[in-house]
């Protein structure tokens, strides 16, 4: 995007790496939740619970800062758009926030039973939604898209248009089958005034002046107003049971079909609408059985929405906070927590994956779960490593590198340097690290580091002829492609010293390490590659926690003390919340051990 608008300042280059890209995607996800629901804390928790596969402390304050900026910006825009005429839907009811302070403020012990039923229904219905949607997505990939590979774009457009046509047709025709209901004389806004496209009590085709169509009230509205109407406690028996059942069945099927087509369709709002529909049905049943006027149908609609989301997405902590920030009703916290836990437990017992994880598995993306399988403890790193190891020497022929890149799709290659037998380890080679595929493509395309003689000494100045951004693969493309490289026969017979392009801080494990520990390394460190090396024959030393405490290191090497953060911030700078600083100054030969 920045290249299209010719906006590429130098400080953008600092974010051209995998870690910062992951952080920006995570911050974007939490910003979207915070903006849509006005839930800044809920947005941060959503990023922790769902969006981020690898979490670190610095990401916590980055996401919190993002949601804080979003919250301030939204408040400023809402103040500037007080009327609908100023900003359209944004200023006139098109933003999601449901203040139900006037709803149910207390509850009774016998209400735990219907809440338990709601949680069970939410878990079963949410899992059913995931199962059917997963099967439909697999059918799309296997038959609809694969058999029409050449015209896939046209198929996706036609599919989206067909779903839009079905949605519009049923949304208009279904309310025609329902009779009108009389308005409550105490409600001045019933029916909704003509010409207003948001609010409650839609008249639709009702002939009377004090009549409204309950199903049209949900359908002919913005989705956030439809949620407000379902959660409202303004009027008892506002919706007939038939209308709620019809709406739930239609919207459930529509959500199953829509989620997965090539349109930016969300999942939060459809889940809230489906859950609120059957939740309000349970609320109507409770008011009719108990006769307690203090029980509000809108409260059960809210609990139903929470149960469906927990059953489909398996979110508990973030969803609980989002609901509290949405409703501004802290008294509902115990009920919301209870229904979320029950719904998630029931959904987990079905064995069906959450909706996000399910689509990740369908697309065969190698996302690691939070914990490994139990049998991983009985396997070692040697059991999981690749059968053949494709590696390079420190100095390799250009033609050989090109042939390896053409015949293998690996993203990283170990680089090993051969040397005489070491007296301590008795090894004849040393692992220098891993060189990435896109780095090799840049080297082959630039042709700056080519040497005619393999024993030639590399000029250190050559490293400054490369641009750092050339080694970062753009997120919107595949970077340098192999087809773009053109080499003559003379160039293919030249050599490249790969040491200057190798990541020398590559992680490596011994071949007998438990596969469960290897799994935790990938999860905890966010690794993409891990070298498996033979079992060590000797030990050079042992590092403990106190050996890497900054005070201990500074006492051993006083010349690095001026690079410590304590010089600028004092003792408080030990906190990791101050971020990390780049220490690029040459430390001299005193830190390099002599052989």
C-alpha cells in the first residue's frame, strides 16, 4: 500500500520483518474489535485469546496503546457526528453499542437452570454451525473452486451475487407471511416514523397507525439496530415466538452459507443475532412460567448471544469483557461468566474445532496448538526432522545454489563450514547458521557477491551495496521470484561466500531432545526453522540465570556498561515495558574469547 501512494519513509523499513508484521496484524485485529464494539480492553484480550499465535510482553502495551488511540479517535468522531445528516449511518445509529442499564439488575437462584440450558444450547448450536460450515467450505474448495480453476474469480463473484439475491429475497418475503402486532400505548416511538431507516417497531405493510411487524423490525434494520431491538426490554412480548424461531432458522442457515464466500463477512454480528434470538425465546418462557415481572427478555437474549459466540469461537475471557463493555451492566457478570464456561465446555466435548481453527486446518496452514499431543513425549527431534538435509557449504558455486533452489521449495537452508578436526569436539565441520531462500534470491539477482576464485577474500564493503529492504519479502507479494533470475554460464561457474548472509544466531537442538520440548520451542519462541545436530561430545560450560543478569554481565565486562539502559532511566529502566534498544556499537575484541 505504501508503494502505491509513494509513501516510503526510512522509518518504515524498521517494520519490514516477520516479527513486526505479526505485531501489526495483531494490533490491527484488536483495533477492529475495539472500534466495532467500543471495547478497548476487550480488543486487547481478543488479540491475546484469538489473534496472536506468539505473545510477548512488549505486544501487550502495543495492543493496549492501539486500542487507546482507537477509543479516543472514535469518541472524537462520534462527537463530531452527532446528527445522521452529518455522517450518515455512523452518526445516526449505525455503530454497535448496547446500553442496557435499564434492564434486569438482579437475578434469582432458580435462573441458573435456564442459564445452564442456554449454555448447553449455545455449545451444541455453535458446534453445529462450525461442523456444517466446515463441510460446506471443503465442498467449495474441492468441487466449486478446484474444477473451475481458470474462471475461479468469476465463480466467486457469481456465488456472492447468488447469496446476496437469496438473502434479499427471503428478507423481504418472510415478513409478508406474518401478521401485524399492536403497539403499546405507553411507547411513543411505536411504530417507527416513516422515512427513518433505523430504530424499533418497523411498520412495514401494516395498515393501522399503531401496528408494527415484529419480523420486519429485525430484518429491515442495520444489524446493530437489530441487535439493540433483540436486547431491548422496552416492551414485553415484543416479538412472537414464531417470528423468533423463523428469524433464527433463516439467519443460522444464511450465516453458514455466507461465512467462507469471497466477501468480507464477519462472524461476530451473525453470532450475536442468532444467539439473541433463541435467548429471547428462553426469556419469554421464563417470564411466562415464573410470572416475575423483574425478569427481562433482553437479559436472556444477551446471555444467548454470549453462549452462541462461546460455542462457535470458544472465546471466554475476551467475550466476557466485550459484553460488559457493550452493555455497561456489571451486575450481569456472574451470569455471563457462567454461560460462557458452560457453552465452551459443551462445545469442547463435541470434539469439533473452533471456527477459526477449523478454517485454518482446512486451508492446511501449519498453526501449532497451545499444547502438543501426549505421544510427542515418546518421540525425539530426530524422529521429526527431514529425511534428507539439503545444506550449503560456506563457499558454494552459483550454479549449484540455483539448481538447489529450482529442485527444492525449502524456505531455509543450513550452512556448514568444513575445517580440520577440532581438538576439543573432534568435529570436522561447524554449523554457521541458516540462510533464507529469499536472501539467496536477492544475492543471485544482484550478482554483487560473485567471486571467480573460491579462496578469494570477501571485501567487507560489498555488504553496504545491498539495500536492507531488498532482503525483506513484501507482505503483499512473493518478493524476488526464481523466474526473474537470469545467469550466464560464466556466472554460474562463479562462487559466493554465504557467511555474510547467514543468520548466525540460529537455534539448534540435539537429535535426542524430546519432540514435546521442540514443540514448545516453536510455540514459545515463534520459530520457523530449527536445526537438528548430533549429540554433543563435550561441554564448554554452563549458563545459569544469574550469569545473564545485566549487573553480572556488566561486572564481567565493564566496557559495555555505557550501553546499559540504566544510564538513561535509572533503576526503573530494568522494566521490559520500556521496550528494547538497538546496541550496534562495536564492543571491541574484549568480548570475543581467544581460542
